[in-house]
């Protein structure tokens, strides 16, 4: 592993760090903010204006149609995605529109029955709700067949989405579309998650209804009450945390820390063993998000949406406990799949191979992405994990031939979708479909052609890399002095908003090993006691069981964490990587 110390972006210097310090920021927080491009003290203190919601293309038309539907009391059905972004977007849409007088209901497609998005089979399954309107959240921009099918049924479709439209197709024939990534949108909100798009929609709708005298401010929902849900979905969907997204997350965190959050959010924090007073964006990604996603991966995301929508804490907690059980089940399935995958790799894949392609007859489609990520992290090579896939027509009926669905994760230096595209161009007939981006992609192929795909994917990656092996590198913020390695520094770091494109700081230092032991189920995690400059620190390295010897001097890349046990706080180093693993 190559350790690289972050450099200030062009136009930023140590003088800008001093300005942030003068504005009241902790010195080490200030340095980390500057390393990520923040130089304006106003931005560091969250004193800036957001983009106006009516700058989104299609917003005026969409709001106009929603007002018609609300005034006529016509039934609106939200069609949501089955991940955390979709669940939070659905809850925001339900709470927001109901709080503005809408006659509204929702449905979440089942990933195994309906597939993704607004499909004809979804529309068939929601017909009993007798909708006049369908409102998509976190999907719809690629649902051409679904929108056309709805139109034939006499149902009007409104689309809110954030995914990229198809390059070779026009937008689906919906009545109105709001998507910051559609052609012609100049709002600059292209990094916004699906939950952010529907939140902006609710804001715009509320503003226009008050302006027209349809509803008073007192009668309308207070949109601030939705910000904690927006914050969760934004972080969990790993969209880039640009200035606008960071503001949304910050305001949501403020509500949680102040104890006025949504009951479902509070319940999930309690179940995860997290203190809302010190809520951080990291909690969204690693504690709350996985619990919500487990419902969509294994069963029905309706449980998660009901949890977020509940106004009763006890009801929300009961639903949260169901989500927790599903997450535990997800972990068990994941561990079984990882064990099988490891055995498969040991038996069939050369250690020096540039890729890992794995299929399990009993693999669960909802978990393959997580497993691919775990294997990628361990082996530092592009990985695709396949599971059996049901092949259905547009009405949800099973058809042949047998297919397998894969989820892939890549490493820096290889654009995964482009590598899959190399195989597709040579053997298009083995593909049912594929898509994605640089670091993650999905692909569906004929089961009988797995061996061919594996061989050609390995060849494609070798071709792209010119046979050069992947070199793992890690960017760190700084070598943190012992004097700054404190609970106080950690709490100041937790107050900020970190996430995709604005990653939480990683530090580096040389330490002496004082003790080492294994922990967890299967002893797959490492617990260390390490010292530096006469001070001893506890450290944990998850999913790494390689023990150093007492007395060894090792380089550690780590994040700061406060571990709370029986109301006692202790500083803990969360190891990202260590020198001996090179």
C-alpha cells in the first residue's frame, strides 16, 4: 500500500486554513476542510443560500399538475425504489404531500418480482388503488415501457428522479419530469439524491400553494421536519456531498442532535446503539442505512417506509426492530456467501488473477453487491458476484432462458462499466443487460455463458491495464500529533458532514504494538493496543485477523472514534489499513 498525503487543491493555501480557524473551527477540522476545497468561512459555518427549487427543469409543470390533483382530490400513488434513497424519498413524498392536502398512497416494487422502477407489472399491481396519478421517486427516468403502459391505462405519470437518462433515448412520455440530470437542466443540482429531488418538489409545491392562497403557512407541513429523513437518504445513497447536499445533511443532523427528529429516525438510532446527541453522517452510512436497505434486499421496503412515516415512537421502534432482524439475517446470508466465495476462489481462481468472478447457485440476489464489495476490499481487484435471476416479461411472467444477475465493484484505476462493455462488444448475445459507472456496475448474462464471461472479463481488464497490477494507495489528511488525538478533536470532526466525495479524514502514524488479539464471530476482527510518544491507544481493525507481534513498530492509517461503554467514553482508532499488510 502506498500512503499519499493529501494536497490542497489549486487556489487554496495554509492562509485559507487560518481564516477557517479564525471563524471558529478546530485547527485540524479546518485543515481537513481546506484539503477538500472549502476556503470560504461562510461555507464552513453553513451561512449560504441554496439553489432555488424552481431552477430545476420541469418543476413548474410538475407543481402545476400536483396542484390540480390535490384540488380535485384525485388519487396519487407514489412508486418508490426499494433502497434507502427510495424509502426516504417515499416517506418524504408521503408526509409532504399529505401535509399539503393530497389524497396519496404508495407502493414499492419487489426487486425479485417487478425488477427496478416503474414497470408494467408494477402498474398492474397498483391498479386496485385506483390511481389517477403516479408519482415516481428515485426512479422513472428510464421507465419508458412503464410510463407508456400507464398512459394506456389512463393514468398520468409525474417523474422525480436523479439517475442518468439513457443516452440513445428521449425521456419517457410523462406529464412532467424533474431530474437534475436530464438534458437542459441548468440547476447545478446533478449530485442530488432522489430524496433531495422529492424534498425540493415538496418545497416548491408548498411555496406555490401558499402563494396562491390554496393553503396557509399554518395549515401546511413544516418542511424543516423532513430534513432528517433527507439527510439519511442523501448519505446512504452515496451521492457526492457537494455544498448543497452537505447543507441538507447538516440541517438534518442538527434536528437529530437537538432531539426533535422524526420518531423513526430516533428509533433506528436507539436500536443501532447510537447516541443522537453525537449523531454524525457516518451513522447514516454504517448504522441506519444498512438497516433500511436490508428490508429492500431481503423482503419488502414497506417496513422501512412505515417506520420513517410513523408519528408514534413505539410503533416506529417495533418496525425498527423488524428492520434490525432483517439486517441480522442479511449479515448471516452475507457471511455464508463470503465463505462459499472464498472456497470457490481458493479452488478455481489463480491468486495472481486480475479479477474475481463468482457465482453461487444459492446466492441471494439482494446481497451480491455487498459481498462483491467485501471481496474487492480484501483482494484489491475488480470483483463481480452473480446470483440466479428470475427472467420475466413486462407483465412479470417467467420466461426462459436461465439468467444470472451480477453486481460488481471496482478499484481505483479501472472503470468497471467500460471493462464490461469490452466483453459486450465481443459477445453481445450472452448479455441481457448491463449498466453502472466507474466503481460499481450491474450485469445480467446467460447462465450457460458464465465461463466465457469470466474469461473475457479477465482478458478485458488485462487489456485495459496492459498487464499492470493494481497498486493499492491510500490518501491521508496528515500525521496527527498525539496532542491532537483526543475525544475533543473527534467530537469536533463528528460535527462536520463527511461522505462520498467529501470523505471523513484518515490519519497516519507509526505506533508500537503493546498487545494483539482476535475478536468477533469466527475471530475475523483484530483488537490492538498501540502506543506513540508514551501514550497508549485502543485500536480495532475489522475484517482483518493478521496479528502483529508485541513490540512491532507498524504504520497505521486510521480514523478517530469515540467508543462508549457503560456511559464511559474512550478514544479508539479505527484502522483503515496498516503497514504490515503491504
